[in-house]
């Protein structure tokens, strides 16, 4: 399915950006990227958009439900489920399939961090890695019930892909048409009246 190329593009873009931020050293391949100091922040568009390197041990925006192992395993199962559904939905509209491909690409992008980064960077066991976040965007001030927000929580390309995919799905997915009724439940057309019925 060609639509999976979009998912692959999201995964590659997400992982390349994360490795650029976190840093990577593969002497056998001649790859050495220093990366950024954890917690450092660099302006991209003034103070509106910044590159801020943090790592998220839980879900999006730091939410932690059920522990790291539970959420990592859940992410694997969810990604498989989305892939299966995307394959089954190959006859659906293009916009709907694009939305699924974006969600799948984002889910897999963050899944790689959770499952493999801990081992790859020798920081934690398998399934216990942390997600690399780095996109830091200004946000209007919110003061509600003691909660104060001046900037959007730091996110990554995978998070953005999932969000765009969900919004696209909400705006474009058509409702399933009701099943066509049985032929037996459809009233038969009136019988044709012969010439004899026209006589008085």
C-alpha cells in the first residue's frame, strides 16, 4: 500500500530529528552527532518557536497511566491495530487513509523511543525508554483553577503527526451508510392494470 509511505516518512523524519537533538555516535558508520544539552533551549523564530530538548517518560504532555511497561506494550498493540485497520480500510476515501497513516507514523515514531532508546543509549531496559521532545511553541496565557500555561507543552514530530491525523479524521470521515433493507421489506410496485380494468 503506497499510503504506508507516508507513515514511513513520518517515522524517518521524527527519528532523524530526535537523533539530531539527542545526539548519536556510531563510529563504525562514521556518524557522530553531538546533540544538545538536556534542558537547553535555542530560539528558532524568536521566542515564538524554540528548540527545547527534554525527554518524556510517559504519554504525551507527561501523562503517566499504568506505568512505563504497560504503556509501552499498549503502544505496540495499538500500532499493530492501526496498521491492520489501515490495510482493511484500503477502499475508504483518501483523506481518511491519510489520517490513519499519519496516526500510525506518529505512534511508531514515539514507540521506537519507548521500546528501544533505553537500550540503544544504555539508559534503561527494553520498553523503558523515554520519548525525546523538542518543539517548544508559545501559547496564549491561561490561568484556570490555579493552572498557569504560557507555552504549549514541548512535543515532537510524531506528536504533531498524530494530532493532525486525528483532526483530519474528525473532519473528513463520513458516517457509515445504513445497511440497505432486505428486498422482502421493500414494498413491491403496484401491479400494472390491464385494459379490462379501464372498462366501466
